[in-house]
C-alpha cells in the first residue's frame, strides 16, 4: 500500500504526457494542412486569372476551401488551453463532428477546383486539336507548291502545340487503356506527318494521276483518325469515363464490345469474386461478425485459381438463417446470372476469331470448340447451383464451391489453348514479316526497271502476307495480358492494313514516273513507314508472349528486356542512346553498306587528330539534344536553351566547314572533287539560314512555337548536308588513299592559320559540348 501511490502518479504522468503530445501533433497537422490548402488555392486563383470563363466558379471554390482549412486549423489548435486545463483534458479533441464536417467541405471544394482545372486542360487540348484539323483541311485544298509551303508551315506550328499539350498531359489519364490510346495516336500522327510532305509534293507534281491522289488522301485520312482518337481520349477520360459506369450500362458501351478475350475472362472472374465477397459479407453479418479482411486476399489476380482461397472465401460452411439476407442474395444471384450470361456470350463470340481464322490448324480449332463447350457446361452447372442454394430451407449450408472451381478451371484451360494456338503461328508470322519486307525492297527494283508483270505478281504475295500479319495481330490482341499491349497491337495492325496496300500503290507510281525524284522520295517514305510498322509489330508480339508467361510483378522487367533485345537485333543501330542519335542524324540512310565500311575505317585508321570526325560527332550530339527537346526529353528544358544550342550548332558547322574546305585541296581533280565542292558550298547557306532564324525576335507563345519549328527544320537541313559532305570526304579519302590524320584548318598560310585560331578554342569536341551545356 505504501508503493502504490508512486506507481499511480507515474501512470497519470505518462497519460498526461501522451495526451499533451497527441494534442500538439493535432495542432501541427491543422496548421500544416491550412498552409498546404492556401498554396493549392493560390495556384487555382492564378489559373483562374488566365481563364475568365471559370474565374467566378474557381474563386467561389477557393473561398470554400480556404474557410474549411481555417476551420480545421482552429479546431485543432490547443493554444487557448492553459497548462492545468491541458493536463486534465483527457480527450484530445472533443468536437469530432465539426472536424468531420470541415474535412468534408474541404474535400468537396478541392475536388471542385481540380475539376475546373481539368476542364481548362480539356479545353486547351480540344482547341489545339481543332486548330490543327482546320489547318489540315487548308493544307489538303492547296493547288500549288507555294501555297502548300505556307499552309504546311502553319500546320506544323499547330501540330507542335498539339504535340506539346498531349505530351505534357499524357499522364493525366487514370486508365491504362486511355494512356495507351493517346500514346498510339501520337505515334501514328508523328509517322504519318513524316510522309505527308513527300506524298503532297508528289501529288502537286503529278496532279492528273488518280493513284497519286489516293496515296496522298490515305495519309490525310490517317492523320485525321489519329486526331479524332486524341479528341475521344481527352473528352472521354474527363467527362464520360466508361470505367465508372455500372455493368448493366456497359453492355451497350463500345469499350465492352471491343474487349479482348483476356479482358472478358477477367471480367467473369471479377463478377464471381464480387458475388462471393458479398455472400461472405452478409453471412458474417448474420452472425454478428463484420470482419471481412479474410476475403480481400481473394481479390488478388494471382490467387483466383487457388482452391484454398476459394474455400476460405466461401465462409467455411457457415449456416444462413437470416431471411433478409436470403432475399438480398436472391436478387444478387439474379443480377449475377444476367451479367455472367452476357459476359459468356461475348466470350464465345470472340472465340470465333480463333476458330474462323484460316491460319489456325484444324486440331487447335477443334480443341478450342471443345473447351468452349466445356465452359458452357460448367457455367450452366454453376448457375443451377446458385439457384438451388436460394431455394433451400433455412439453415442449409452454402454450396457451389465445386462448380465454381470447375468453371474457373475450364476458363483457364480455354486460355491455355488459345495461347497455344497463337504461339504455334508465331514462326510463320515472323516469316511473313520477313517475306513482306523483302517484297517491299524488290518493288523499287521492279518499278525502276519497268517490270510491271512481276510487280503485280509480287503484290499478290505481299497482300497475302499483310492479311496473315493482320490476322495474327488480332489474335495476339485477344491474349495480351495488359490493356496497353492490347491497344498497341490493335492500332499497329489497323495501320499496317491501311498503309500496306499504299506501299504497292507508291511502287506503281514510281513505275509510272520512274524519272521523277518526287515519286522516288514518296516510295521511300512509304517504305520507311512499312519498316517501322513491322518492327513495332514484331516487338509487340514478343512482349505479349513474354508477358503471358510471367507474373504481374515481373511483367514490366521482362518487357523492358524484350525491348532491349529487339534494339540489339536491328542491324546498324545499337541499343543505346547513340543508336537513336545515329538514326536521327541521317547516318542510317541510303548507303548503309558504304557507311559501315567508312565506320570500320574510322575506327581502325583514325586517331584523335582527325578534326573532321571529332567535329562531325560533336554536331551529331548537339542535333540529338535538340531532337530530344521535341520529345520532351534531354537536358534542354526551355526554348531559350534550344536557341542557345542552335547558335553553338551553327558555330561548330562553320568550323567544320573550314576544315572540310582545307581537306578538299588534297583531293585530285575529278568528278568526286566536283561533287564534294558542290555539296560543301551549300554548308554556309544553311548555316546563315539557321543563324538568321535563331536571331529572329519573337513575342508571344504562338510566335515562339513558329520559331521553334523553323529552328528544328533548319537544324535538320544543315545536319543532312553535313552528313552528305562528311560521307563524301571519307569516300574520297578511301578512294584516293588520303591520310586524314592531323587535318586542321590551319596548315598552309597565315590567313588560314588565323581562321583556325578561332576554331582552335573549341577543338575538343567534349569541350564544345560541355560549354554549350553550361550555357543552358
């Protein structure tokens, strides 16, 4: 009895200390929350000042959020309490109801602000898309080349703004399907615009040819479709997201109609999970137990096949004695029957894509039909068991575990058979890709040799390969385990089916106008589009097959490995950033064989004293940085950084020009020297054009977009000329056995030496790059 009071006093001191710490923490939380709300509101008010149409609603929502934040801070504040009051204030916060009301008001007002900002984002995106569509219509209706250049410049400006907005907000879409659709639309838009110039130029030159116009109109059509997809994704993701629709309304939803088999099966499994969870929840309530944590593990996609989880989630055979529960479960089972019947109907309908495919073997087709019949039997058994459970007397034990396991097992077997059917066709699929690529290369030779008979014969084989590729892509889409892979496979297959016949039409145009450089460029651009489509489809097929055999956690890692191995398999392009730089800078062009010879000679015979090689590589690195800026990547963050980089790029081109001019003195008089000088004389013209463009003063966002477009275009033109002249130099060096080691701009006279002293300040390519980066 003598020792108990000290222990009691210590217990109360600990309780008071904990109480004081808790109340101090609540006070800090309230204060920090109010500060965060104030910062958030300030940003919203700044946005409202720039957009008058939402200004009133934004300020009203901001006022509500500010008042709610201050209320929470006041309710959490403990400063009015004195020390004695705080000691005996057993409950840290008594007015819980007021805090809950303030928090709800804050949540409502913040949500309203976010919705207003989303409306502004959507409005900007749709406005940019509308302007780009209008400029595209004007571009399509031009009648001469002068008008086309002017209209194409305006269209390019609008497309830069649209690309910037869609790239900046690409992560704003919550659904994976919408993000994948936006990515595919941007991808196709970029590639289609690349061939728009050559097809339009060809159409203006050969305006009386019907197939030339068809060739060009196809490109315009695909650009419009990509823009419409962007419009749909932007609007649907904000306003009409099908993800929030109930299942009965999704029956008429086009997204449900276009679901793959994998997604449909996943929907069936989720319906069964939902029903079992509700059944277990109400059953536990009937016994006074409201703990449903045991059923959440069943919602994991990787655990749905486990018999242990199914039996556990069924509630362990609890007895149902609640009449209200039975009535509710009767209604639930009725809805489940309707939803499952609709889902299975869609599943069997989509399975016809496999059974109707001419490329699936008879045995696989027979197995698929057999597994579909098995799924129907198990499904009927499952529904009958549910109906029987609803009509049993009170106290009956819940059944249905075995039919449920049987139905899920039959679905799993059907999935395996579908995967096996597609996997068996992958070898023929890859062979069709290779054959089609070889046929496209042969089109150019046959067209230039006026061999129309063989050209038509090979076109038949080419169209057969296109049909095979498209059909297998449709089947791959059905078994793809992620929505991103499904969308990409579908978009690529559709564009291959549209652009594939246009490659042959471009070859016929080249046969008809074999001496036309515009027709030749048009065929090359469509061939590049075909090459890109086949490479992307091959990579997507590998990703899908790899993803099927991996778990959800390892899926991203395996697909990244697949991308890396695909890049490594491309000839002449390493799987690094340098590979993209080489491809962009034009080194992977028409003379790949000669280029590989020059590259091997550079690595064997040239030392660090070769100023031509160092400066060419330095300019290529600068051009790649500017190219990354257009993609939203790289170290160039602002337009001013881009303009500064362009100035350094022009200066380096001037220095390289002086070195190349000195090298031309060593080349003997010949046609090669004449060609070298003709190309070399074009360098100062493009350098001056780039410098004038960079120094052009602009005011406003629209003018800045135009300037960025012109700077990128002039940089690309200059880089193309540099590629040609450097390649010509090494061709001359290889032919005439000239030594390139130690070549600089100042070896002959004092005047030239003086010029080289200017260039010598940045002789090291690394120094040039670092100095340009330092200015950013």
